[in-house]
DNA sequence: GCGCGGGGCTGTAACGTTACAGCTTGCGAG
DNA sequence: CTCGCAAGCTGTAACGTTACAGCCCCGCGC
C-alpha cells in the first residue's frame, strides 16, 4: 500500500544499459583532483597524492601487514608531511569508537573541591593518547545514574570515570550490566570485579588515631564523609579498629560530614565542644571541612594543639599555613586522576578489570614544617 | 567528468539480472524492516515506523515549514516515544557542527585553583543546550597556542574558552584571524572586538586601597598576578590610581606573583617584612597566595590586623576562617563560567561579539563575619 | 602451457545525517 | 482540458572512515 512507485533506483542516472555488472573500474577508481584543494587533508588527499586507493592508504597508516613495506612507508611519510589527522567524526560514525573518556561530576559546590586536580591528573595521562576528556555533570536534584545512562546509551564516550562511589553503587551495576568500560574513584562491595583507584582511608584513619593516641589523647571524634559513600565506611572502620586497639572512647560527631557547608560544620563543632565531655582529638576526612571545624573549636574558646589535636586529610596543601599545630596526611588526587585514566584506557584495550585496581597508601602523618 | 561509474548500484545484491535499471522498485524504497531491530533508533527507524522517508523525518524533527503540520507532529511523537537522539557523529560528519565547547586549560598546579568552579559554571549553562564540554589541556612547557591551534585545525569544537588572557594574546589573534568563535576570561588590548568576561580588578584594587587608607595605612604593597597577564595591569593600575588619590607610597613587592609557589611567596614576604620600611598594608590578588603571604608575615613576628592590614581577593571562601582579621572581596568564578559559556554559544549563533562583553563588579570589601 | 596461490592492491557499501534536486498530487487559472 | 504552481514528500549523494569481497599479476609446480 505505501510502496513507492515501481521505478528503479537509478533511472535518473545517465547510465548504462543492462548487463552493466562487469564494467566500471578504471577511471572511476582514483579520487579526483579536487581532493588536492584547500581544507584538511583526508585519506582521499593522501590517496590522490600517492596515486593509491583510499583503502590502501587507510590500511597502510595502521601498519597492516598486507600492504607492502615500501608503500607503507611512503604513505606514512606523505601523511606526516601534509599533517594528516584522522577525522574523528568519520571514525566514530564508522566504528563507534569515540576516543573520548567521560568524567562524570557532581557539580555541587564542594569546599576545597579537589576536582581540578583530578582533571589535571586525567588530562596528563590522556595527553599521550588519542583520547579527549569530556566533562558530564549532574546536580543534586538529578539522579546520579542519569548522566551515566546518557553516556552509555548515546555511546558518547568509550569509557567513564566516576567518583563518590557507594558500596552498592547503582551506576556501577548499570555499567557492569551493560559491559561498559569504567573506573571508579573509590571501591564498591559489588561482587563483580571492576577497575578502581582508591585512597586507603582505613589506613589513614588508623594512622590518625595512632598519632592522637601517641599524643595522649583519649576521647576522639571522627569527622567522616557522608555515610552513603564507600569511603565513609573505610574511614570509619579504620577509626574504630584503631580506637579498639588503643582502648579509646569515641565521642560521636555525626549529623555532620565533610560535605556539609562551612557554617553547618562550624556550628555543629562549636556545639560539640561545649558539651560536657568534648573530644580532645579529632580525625578529619576533608581539608576544607577542617577549616570550618577549627573555626568552631576556636569559637568555643579552645585551642588546637593545646586543648585538642587534629589529624586531617588534605588535597590542597594549605592546612599547615592555616594552623601549624594541625597534623596532616596528604592525598594525591592528581595521582588518582592519572591512575583512573590509565585504568579505563587499559580496560578499553581489553585488560582484565581485576588487574586495574589500586589502593594508594597514605603518606606519613605530618606535623608543621614537615 | 566526475560522474559515478557506469554500473548499476545493486549488482552485488542478491537479485535481478540484466536490465535491472527499470526494475527494483518495491522493497528498495522504504528503509527495510531491519531498521526496527535492536540498538539505538535512528532516522531510519522512525522513517520505517511512520512510513515516511528519512529526509522527511529529518526535516520534520527540525520543524521545517515544508512538512505538513500533522506529519510533523506525528513524527515528533514517535521520535519522543522511541527516545530518538540524533547521532552526534552523523551530524558532525555531515555538517561539521560538533556541539562541543572546548575549555583550554593550563594544567599547572595552581594554589587554590578555581578551575573547578569555572567548570561547574560552564557545565551549568551548557546543561540547557546540546553542547558538551571538553577539556583541552596544556602544560607549561607547551606553547599555549598549541591546544588552540589543535582545536581550530581539527575542528574538534565549535567554540573555545580560554583564560589567563594577555593584552596582546596570540591565541586571541589566531582565533580572530581564523574567524573561530571564542570567549576569553579576561580582556585583551587587541583592537578587534571579541567576547569576554572579566572581573573588574581595577575597581577591586581601588576599593582595596581605599579600605586600607581608611584604616590609616600608609605604606602599601601589591601582590599582583604575573605581569604578562591582562589583569596584572588592571589590578596594578587600579592600585596606583587609588594610591595617588590618597597620596600613599608604594612598597615594591615584585619578583613574586600570586602564581608562585607557597614557599616562594612565603619566603619573599618574610624578606619584605624584615626590610627597613615594611608595608603596613597589602592588597592581594589571589586567595591561595594570601595564605602563603600571611604565613610569611607571621614568620617575621608580625600580626595581621595589628601590624599590617590585608585586603585579598578570594574565590573559595576560606580566608575568614584562616585569619578573621583579613578583609576579603569575593570573586564569583562560577558566574564567570556561566557567562563565558553563554557568550560562546551566542557567538556561534551569530550574535555580535561586541554585545558579549561583561565586566563583573567586585562586591564590597568584607570584614570578618560579614 | 596451465592452474593455483597469494601478495598487494582495489572498489563498494555502510555508519547517520543533511543539502539538494527532484517527483507527485491536487487545484485553480486559462 | 491543459498548464502551472505550490504543498508535501521523496531519493541520492556526500561528509571520512573501515570491513569486506574482490581483482590482478606474478611465480611456482607440474
């Protein structure tokens, strides 16, 4: 019923009668002279210059063995001379390969956000590859799964890097189910292996407690990451393990996390310090949060290094300038970026996920000038 | 002359003997049933579902007037139902439009880097557009022009955002010459109009000096940005203008800029404060740098708010926690990101560059709790 | 002298999209 | 009745790349 009319597909062409099947070839074979014109060189340009076919040029450029060695060299020489760069859209359309890695980011304001370092790290690694870095954002009101689904569904990248990983992360489940290459900043507790890089927050918290215990502190509090996140548990477990080891008592410091606003952390800390048995030592999971926390402590009229000691993780190196009495452990987020980038690419190239898992040991607990 | 070869288009297909040119019909006209199969829907899928031609569907989806109103609605309905999303590679290959904005970044470690905010701002704006954000890095040893040239030459983005703008910026000249849409964070002194967003560093420095003069400070120093950058001059001129207005003397504080390392700034500040006539007021162009500078001041045994007053610009809001005696002026980098994104897109859409220039007035000089 | 194999190269089609140049059909004017 | 025209739809080619299925020719075995 909705068939088109009966005429053949090519009757408007100037062509050839019946039995055309053998003909052609010859002159039609070479790309015409216009290829030589302005604009970016394409395979066609090189084909024209070398007198070869586009296919040959394509194969020669990727060192295919069925192209003669001399031809290969000749093509590569010409390609280099004219500054040939494969057209990404062409490759992508044909092969589905995007040569893009997507970094999925929560764009909420985060104090002391280490996102720049992460990006620098990733860029640093990608610079030696043909990959580009694309930033895919989501905001609090959106489902964190949404950007991931978008990238996977539209195939707009070959791999994804996510952070703020949860123990049972649905983004991870989704990507695993879809066989999509990804690496997470932080571990999960999902059975299936996947690529990750993580800072050893368990060890960090242990070392921090050990330090405070060594300083003679008895009542310790932990300013932890938000409880949904994986590293909340790592840090908390490390904290509790060491607390038990040293026989110390925890002063609860919940209702607030390293992700809360400066005002909130500050107010809550003040409150905490004014209660009957305030902590005399705090382990802080975030550099920015430590600023706010110290402010709260001082609001209460107490002094860091005297009334209380603090061991804090930091990614920017500003805490010692802030209060020299603070003890700090540095987290190298740039390194994390590099590792994550390396992992996704390796994964894309077929490496097994289990071999792409790394844990970054915390450096020593540093006092002032160290 | 460049007619296609003479043979029929379908000789390798399973069909049809000689004389095929008239026949064929039927099945050839409509996209075949396989279009219906799995995978992402394409125009072909919708064409098949609606019984229309691919062209019609394409036109209908962009509301072309030559498609009947009812057809248009029908196509759009189906497209929505099946979750059609144009294939970016297809569009890009055909039209050259990438729907990508490139943010060109120096990946040097910068203290207190505001890059995250910039990215958040850009993302925030791009979220309501079809554009993606791609980060194109360069490191110190590379020519800053290189990434720009790369993007322009390979057409890997429709527009570029750059920062660290210089008065006679060669990247800007290059993009102007090539008619490539771009927006700069910071102004230039190049004759040709171009899109920019800038913080009014002249006004900032003026207000800062005014504040310090009001506090009775007489010998002021300026911790400025690196001299090649445009905003070095703005800030410096604002500083000097106000100094003259209030009849104050400048204490030279060169050989160091807001971009130097913490150690360098700290050491240089100590040195400065130990000289015969140290400044009793400082204007600082960078939040991170102020941390280091204050450390240097305190190394010299002096106290901020007593021996010396400081007015500093900041993008993260940590300075008041650091030393409550500091006076601060906030710079909203996220806003800058939003503005810059808005500008490039407008430019791409044909708006005149002269209408896409904005200057962000500094907020008031804030004391402690304010 | 012929057939065969393979090295070295080739064209075609396809990925999904859009610009372009038609093709129908219906309708009103002549 | 024919023509012209416009509305509405159509197929083809092309963007640059790669998978695929050849093609040609040479040298070798028999």
